[in-house]
C-alpha cells in the first residue's frame, strides 16, 4: 500500500515537473553528454538493395523507389518478401553499446511511406503487410530499455511516396492535387502519436526533409511531440526552426565551433539504406577522427548503419563500430560530456575538446620528430599524459617565444594509437587560449572564410563548412587579421570547392575563369584560379577541394591584414567564387 502510494506520488510529481516545466535546456542534457549515436536506416528498400529489374540504380539505397520511379503498386509487393529472420534487437543494441554509442535512432517510416512498426493508422506496415508479422520497433524499444539505451525514431513527415497527398511521388500522383495538410493530419501526426504512445519513453523524433511543411504545421507537429512526451527531443529537420537542436547537411562537418546544439548524420559508406554494390566504407580512423572533430565543435555524431533485408548489420560496418568502441574505451573521456574546443579554428593535426581544467588533443597527424607543439595556451600546464599510456607523463616546456605562449611536448616518435592518439593536458584553471588567427607551429597560416570579415553590404553567404556562395560581384571581399611569428617566403594557396552536381560529387562543377587578388599590407598578388590538384578534406572526405597556387609573398613577423578579392568572375556557370580558405605555406615545404 505504502509502495503504491509513493509510486503514485512520484509519478504525479514527475509528470507535473515534465509537462509544466520541461524546457529545451532540460531536454538537451543527455544529448550533450552523449555525443555519439547509431542511426539505422532499415526498410523495404533493403530487399532490392540498389538493384531494380536487373539494373543498378544510382544514388542512395533507400531512394530506389524514387530514383527508379517504381509505381506504388509494384513497390508495395516488396512487403510480401520482407522476412528478416536474422533480426535480433538485442544484438543491435549490444553492437551500439559496444561501439560506445549512447543513443539509437531507427527509421520508423522513411520516404517510401512504409511503417516499420505495427500501425493502426495504415495497414502498410511491417506487422500487417509482411510475412515477418512482428513489430521490430517494439522489440528494439524493449531491448533498448533493458540496456538503458535511449531510442529515437526517424519519421519522414513531409515526403511520403506511398500517399497521393504526401510529398514527393510525382510518378504516380499529380502534385497539384495533393492535399498535404490532409496527409499530415490523417497519417503523419497519427503515426507520430502512435510512436510516442506505444513504445515507452522516446528520446527523440528525427524528422527529415521538411520541404513544403509550413511554419504552423512544423509547430503543430513539435507540439504534438512535446505534449505527449515532454522530454522527447525534436531534431531541426522538422523545419521552420521548430526543433530542439539543429541538424547539419548529411555527412557535413562544420569548420568551426557552433554555439548551439547540433548533430550531423553520417554514412559509414555512401548509402543510408543497404545497397549491395556500395563498398566505399570509410576507414575506422576517418570515423573516429570525425567523431572527435564533431565533439570539438559542440556537435553530436550520428553514425548510420543500413541492415540487410535479413536483419544483419553489414560486417564492414560492424568491424568499424568495434574499432570505434575499442578506441572509446581508452579515449572516451575526450568525447563524452566534453565542451567544445576553446580555439575558434581547426588544426591540421586533429581536434581539441575540453572538460573542466583539461584539454584533450586528439592527434591524427602524429609528429615524426618526437615533439608536439601547441600555441596559445596561457594557463600553466600541470601535467600531460597520453590516454591509455598510464606510466608515462610527457615531459614538456612552456615558453613565451616572441611574445606568444608556446607549449612543446616530448612525445614518442610513433603514434601511441594508430587511429587518433589523445594527449590530455591538465591545466591550472579552465582553459584560457589565444583565439586570434595565428601562424601554427608547422609554419602555416590557414584563413577560412567562416572566420573572415565580409563587407557590411554583401551578398556573400558562408556555409557551415566555410565556403562562400553568391560571390558574383567584384566588389565582394573577405578579410582576416592574423599574427605571423616567423619571417620568410610564403606560397599563397586558395582552396576552392566545386559545386555538387546532380549525380553527386562525381559530377561536381567547378567554375573556370575566376581570378583572385590577395593583398597583405602593401603586397599584392593576383592569379587566375588554376587546378593545381585536389585536396581531400580529411574531415569531409566526400567533398574534395581544389588547390590553386596564387604566388609567393615574403613577410615579416607581426600583425597582418589579408584581403582577398575577385578581379574576374567566370560567368559560364554562374557559380561564382566558392572559396573555402586562403593558406600561407612556407616555401621551403
Ligand atoms: O532523403 C533523406 C535520406 O534518404 C536520408 O534519410 C538522410 C539522412 O540524413 N536524410 C535525407 C536527405 O538529407
């Protein structure tokens, strides 16, 4: 009796607290600590796995219905074959847990309109329409509960290629006749209600491709979520800025720390839904590097797996997850619950995270000469260790070289960890660093457009990745102030980025005929942008940059001001100057 009374009081108290006082800040706490989640794209599309009627269909696997313009009546037939006999929810959750992932998000309904849960709203669901006759979402929710793993649901709120009133199917239905509001109220919202009512606490709903959804509709949807489950997060792709946190573009890692909550969804290969022919797996090192980098910029890393139609997570994905899990066992302190880097810019060698009086240096490019240097830390360093190397604090020296703070660590000549080695610096006090743009110990100065100044009246936009767009006028410019420490001759490089083509990066477009002028003090160089080679961006390996050598300048140490302008703008494609960064590289390199 007493127990029932206490339980009832607790329940009432918790409902009262959550429904009346739950704010975005309260909801976000677990998400900020988690940093690493598993995304699962699983649906009927895993059966064709990229191939339709003997033909390979280009693009991402879960889009096959759209890319091959498969009529609803034909695509629906796939349901009769869906029987994932290997599906074992417990195994998936354990895989995520062993990988060090702190939440899972599964496609409850993707754009194809097929519900992967037992829905009473539409018979087009995995329980009613397949021989499997089970509810994998219910099984996953139960396994997550057993393993204390927060579970979220992906729900495609706007695109639904199965419904005449949903968005996106132009091959079966006439978009002019679609009544989206009807679809929203008769399918999307009722199904979202089911997901929030029948599967226990839901960590988040991952809406996607908002497209035509209006502000009022996005708000209504977010309100439905927060009313039914006040603690449930809503991702930014609900549209119209109604999410609890923002989502970057797919596979997109911003170039700087963002001062809001965000998440990036990332593919392990190039597809989300399983595709037999896609073997372009990112290395475990790339994934780990990206994870640390995302944390260093205040984001969460939602790494996707696309299970097969039998219910197996592909082996190459499992292997990479295992490697990430092993790495996190030793180095998790540099990822979970961390604060972003105190530096506003990226380092070529890796990424920085912070916690309390500690800085974590996630080093990918380990120095070969036994010495690692970092500029700009003004705290006194108390101790430096490599995580996982218990017995050996690193020797170090702090100095004021030419008036600036320099830290030199003696490090082993081989990287302690083949993926990312983490140096933990214990500081006196919370990290205090010089946030100016400065020459780095390797002699380079990197000036990304996201950290530059634009004219007051400008049409230029700079993306999260630091790439300019709308640079179609010669009056535009980007400017930076920076400190140089060493005199010498520097090659001035421009890194521009092609525009993604309709068929992906293989068909990317790059404008010919742009000519840039760089001014540093009284020195000017100008050059037409040539293609002097591609540079893979280690943080965004899908999106290569093009390097152009603009010329050599000789500079003295001190404060400098650099301006880049376009003297000529190629007009063939009207892409304008897609500049990412200007880099000064010592010519002796
Ligand atoms: O169109 C979808 C795509 O299929 C996949 O679900 C990704 C995951 O972020 N979101 C959309 C494209 O951005």
